C-alpha cells in the first residue's frame, strides 16, 4: 500500500492494528505527512501486527526518539522483513538508536540505510548490531561521512554475524582496511556474502589491490566466493584491473596470482579500462577447485581489438597463463562501446564457445566487413553455435552487411547461429529501407522462432533518411546505456 495523503495515518494504521492480513507492504512517499506523532502510531500498531512485511519511509526526517521507537517495535514484532526509514539528517545518533532493534529483531532481513548521513560512529554501532542480527541484505551506500575504517567496522560486524549475503556500498570510500574486512566477511561461515555492489566507489590503488587479494580463490582457507561483484563507474584503469585480477600492474607492483577471482558475475562498466587492463583480466586462471566466471560486463571501456582478442582466447582456453581459464564457462558477455573493430568482434564470435548471450552494441567500427566476416566465421567453424542472444546494434553495419547476415541466417540455418533466439540490430544504417525490409520478411518466414529487434525510419529523400538514421542511432545508444537505478523505496 502506498500512502500519500497529507493528513493523519488512521486510514491504514487501523488496518495494521486490526492485523489485516492483506496489508503486507506500506510505502510513505516523500513529501507526505510522516512526523513523530504519525511514526509513533505506526510503531505502536506494528508491535502486535503479524501481516506487514515491508515498511518504506525513506526521505522523511526521523529524530533519535522516533528511531528508538522503531527499535522497540523491532524487538517484539515477528514479521517485519524490510525496513527503510529516515533521510540524510538521520545521522550517527539515529543509526545507533535503530541498531538496538536491528540486533534483536527475529524477522528483519533487509535494512536500507542509503544516504542517511551515517559516519564512523554510527557504522560501529551498526557493525555491532550485525554481529547479533539475522539481516541478509544491507545497503549503506552514499553515506559521504563514512570512512574506510567505518566501512571496515560494518564488514567485520557482518562477518561475526555470518548472515549478510548482499552488501551495497555504492559511492563509498573503499580502502585497504575495509577490503581486508571484506575478506573476513567472505570467509565467514563458508562465504556468506554472495553479492557486493561497489558502484562508483572511491578506491585508491591500495584498496583495489586489497580487494583483489580478498577475491583470490586459491583453494585454501578462503573458500568463499561471490555470485556477483559490481564495480561500475569505479575508476580502476589498467593498473586497477590488473590488481583486481591478481596480475602485475604497470606501476611495477606484484599481484597475487595464486588463484582466480572467486566471482561468478563481474560488472565493470565504465571503469576506464584499456587494452592492457582487459587483457590482464582475461589472463585470470582458474584455481584448483575455484569458481568459473559466468557473466562479464565490460561495457563502456576501451578494450579495443587487442582486448577482445585476449578475451576470445581466454574463452577458448588459449590464455597465456596455462591451465584452465576462468573464462571457460562464460555464458554472458557485454563488450558494448569498447572501440572494437571488425577483427575484435569476429574473434569473439569465432571463439564464443559456451557463450549464450553476447552484446557488441555501440562498436561502430565493426561495419560491413565485420558483419560479413562473422557470417563466414560461423559458417566454416564452430563459433556462435551456442548463442541465443546477439546484440550488434549501433555497430555501423550498412546494407551490405545486414543483407549478408540475413542471407547467411536463411541459407545456412544449421551453421549460422543455429540456436539464435534474439538478434538486436537497431541503430545500424543498414537496418532501414526497402532492401532491408524485404530481407527481414524472408528471414521471418525462414526462421519463425527468431526475434529481430530493430526500428525502421520513415520513407523520404536520402538526406532525410541519413538524418533519421543518425537520430535512430543516438536514440538507441541512449536507450541501451541507460541502466535502471538501484531499487529504493
């Protein structure tokens, strides 16, 4: 239930007091009435309520006394699982007051403290509470006063509690101390932590190196691994990527290459990584008993053809490190907007092996030559046979390349992307006009199970069509590059 009235809360608090089993979620929108008296009524009602699972009141000022009332409620309520209250004025005192309830709640599983003005004092109180709580999901992003030491206190507390599986620290300062604590968190209870989101984190070289060491899976005591690591927007650069992968950085520092990264899904979008950094990541080996990477998102970096070739070699098990590559089980890869040309794109297709979902979006230099070469590569080899989804939108492919691709798909259905279910071609100059539409119709008749995503420009003179093509490409780029914001109440 979303509550947006500017009057009292009686209309739905009465339902809470009556233990209405149909009322399981309440959201109090920003700008609506939710002061100390309204919050007190809610807390009083929730003390005996057995139906509500989620309560969202983010963006509302909550004083220390009110935070204490929520804590008191949490000590007796048995069903609240998700809680988000307060705004940037909540501060250390508010977090400390709420922490008592977090520690004692029998049901609380997810706590959202994003942008709550928390500093190190509040973080220490939160860390102590996590040592006793049953919380599995924690979001402490964008608390600008929180230092590396404060984040470390939270991670150490979570490690002691052994229940936190998802930690979001977007925009925070992540340094050596907190990364060492992350290592302990990964090792706790066989690796309770499954997801770490450090989008736009502020990381110095020492922090990146420490995170790389924390993620080393050498088959020894550190047996935990992550299902997902998100570092989107963090300025890693080539040296940071090498440190993360455990390789030698250009600055001369030695990495810890005893084992590959213990990560199933790695997202490093827009991290300013070039060919050398991508090649370092591609050289990550699989440690004895270690996990294999299944998803890699490199969109918005500068891998170039050299980086793409290194990734292709790693997927094929031909990396420079010897032994089994960490990429040998890769299912999904996104190398969109990475400055690839025809050579890099074709190498990825040729050696796609186990990959089922590949995005080459926004590599405008692929062009007709790349599209024609892709068809030839998969027709004469084993590449692309497992691909179910292929995005070549915005790759500068003209009419020649688009028609060659359609003809290959039609004439050689058992050789040219035989498993393909979705083909994205929007934003290419060749995906317009009569010839394209005729080829697309033939393709639909020949392969009725293949979904082709594209947008057609209206008919007009050549100048108008060129303008429309450019507009379509710009629109498609923007659509593809807009990531959904983190889910917040």
